[in-house]
C-alpha cells in the first residue's frame, strides 16, 4: 500500500495538512517544528471560526489537539528516556 492510498482526503485544508505532517513524521528531529506548525495552523483556523458554527470541524480540531499533545508528550518522554540511558 502506498502513502497516497493511506492518505485521507482533506476535509479541513486550513489545518489538516500540517496536522498530518506532524502525525506522520518519523524523524524525531523534525517533529517539534511540525508540531508547532500544526498548532499554529489550528490556532489560525480557530480564530477564523470565532463566529461560525461548524461543530464537525470544531470536534475534529479538539481531537487533533488532544492527539498533538499526546504526540508531543510521547516525544518528550522518549527524548528523556534516551537522555537518561546515555548518562
């Protein structure tokens, strides 16, 4: 199966591509920057949604933010684990 076959359709172009880039990144050295990009894209979208009632997108954003926090926490724990192993 190719990446294109695994790639989901883009329902929320204002932030979904940045989110997927962070979620799919395998290089720990690139992850922090991609997490920041995803969070910034979501923040911009939330700002533009202030006066719009789009419950499906808001729910998708809430889920994405939870997953980004978990991903960041996991990356930090892994980094600390390897730092402690090296000591």
